[in-house]
C-alpha cells in the first residue's frame, strides 16, 4: 500500500476511536459570546483569560502600529526584521519581570523548541513532567538530548532520574499545566535543581496574566526569581490577547539564544504592529487587577457549585477548570450535548491528555458573567445526571 493510500485508512481508524478532530469556523472576535459555524454560542474554551484579545485599546494600537510599520516585518530579527516596536516590547517585558533581558519569538512553540535545542546537546539530560506541553517535549527531541519524563509533579521520581547523571541537566516544567490547571510544585523543584546543580526552565503560558502580583505568573506567585528559575517562557497569545512569545532571563542566556536558537534565527519576525499592540496589552494586563479579581471570583463560584453537585472537576485553582470524564466517547457526547444547547466547550482527548482521562476543558475568562457561568453549571449538572452521558 502506498503512503497516501494508508492515510485514509488511519484517518478512518481515528474516526472509529472518537479521536478525529474537526475545526470549527469562528466569524466573530473572541469573547464570552462568539459565532461558530454561523451559530452564536457561549464559549468556555478560549485562553484569552483577561479578555484583551478584543480590547478596544489593543485593537487601536494594532491599527496604529500598522500605520507606523506597515504589516509584515519583512525579514528575520537578525536581518532587517527587528523593529523598534519589538525592541521596546522586549525591554518592557524584561523590566516587568525584573529580569535582565527578554527575547521575542514568533510563537510559544518556537520559543520552546528554540531554547531547549540551543542549550542542550546529545549528552545532556532533559527532565520533563509527564504533563508538559508538546512543544517542550519536541524541543528535547530536536536537541537529540536524553529525554526522561517524570510522573506529574513527583519530586521523588524527579530526584531518582537526576541521581547519578554526570552531564548537564535541564529540568523543564509547565508553570500552570495547560490541560489540568494545576500548578507545578516549583519551590520543591527549584530546591532540587539547586541541590543537583541543574537548570530550571518554566513555561508559564497559562500563569502570566492570571496569577502572581499584577499577573507576573507562577514564578512570582511562589516568590521565586531569576536565581531559582533562570529560564522563563511566556506566550502572548493567551492572557496578553495578541500573538507571539518571549523568553526571559540573564543577558548571557538571551545573547546565546540570539546566536544559537534556530527557531529564532531562521524565521520571519512577528509583524511589528503585533509587538506595538502588545505594549498596550502589557499595560492593561498589569494595571487591570479587576480582570484577575473577576476571574478569581468566577473560579471560586464555579468550583463551589461544581463540587456541591458532585461534578468530577480537578483540584485546579486557576482559570482552567477541567471536568475529567474518562472515555473519549463520553467527552465527545457531553461536548456535543452542550453545543446543542448553545455552549462551546472542547473535548480534550488522548494523545493531548493521558488515556482514560478525556475531559472537557472549561476555561473561565474576565469576559464571562457570573450568570453565564451559572448557565453552564446548570446544564453540566443536568447532563451529568442523564444516563446517556454516564454510560
Ligand atoms: C499554548 C502553549 C504553548 C504554545 O504557545 P503558542 O504561542 O500558541 O505557540 C506552549 N506552552 C504551553 C504550556 C502552552 O499552553
């Protein structure tokens, strides 16, 4: 059978195992209510936690940025693509996080593969939490480094894997786990890294904006700093509401990435207007504590009612509140039943999450009202009782 013939067969297999994925077409801006495949729905699956993706000031800045810089950056950062808007945003991000430097990447995926493959070689050991984002695993694979995964947040397992290793060790973890909502046990991991002279890298895509003082993320939440977590990655497409990503750390780290990170060097820089708009979203993210407070209120309310009703939520305290339903089929049926009732929550299935832990990944954002969350809860509680969902 040719390679192309075998494609249809494996696609059919995915369908029969409820693992086939479809794209929906969105024709509105992000927000609590969006238009999907022509239908208005109440959405609980965006990562636009603070509601900045459709903020009038950010939109105006993007437009102004396009007037100043045009649309495309025209080249990579090392050729002629590095604009004053990019430069200013890097400085603002570094200052905000209290680090020497920050470096923009075109996406979080590229930042992660760039950092790990620039810093690690064949004999180095990269230790990763089992639930880490795919881009972190791919980074270690691309580096050709020894990749070992440890059970989720399991400090003993992590220590066992470090013991006896002679080369350099990089420990990598999500700050807030993207499909789970839980926090990494950072103080313990940082202490262990120190004992064993390992370097700690944290990808805080879902922590920035939501937790920590003024949204400074998980490192700030645990009162750690550049000494404990020398490599910090954040993305701009989530709480910041724009696009792109950054790595923050020491002068030497950032200069090394500029010289060596292939996903930094061999790609076109972000449109400068996106960086220009992100300067405004950073200001809003920092100053608008009420957005974080509102999300926090929704989280507390959601958890209280969900627990009272016996829904299988995880113990997440963040904006990501998954309902762990188990089998893929059940997650799909529940997601479809909600959609029929005008609510969009995506079913997350293996391989994105471990087998047998398919879930509805519910996210709560500053754009949601309490009554919208109550509406979701009412439907979830009603559907969860119905036998069609349970069996
Ligand atoms: C979303 C995400 C990324 C990828 O960021 P993009 O900018 O979307 O490429 C990386 N790491 C984590 C933990 C994420 O959630």
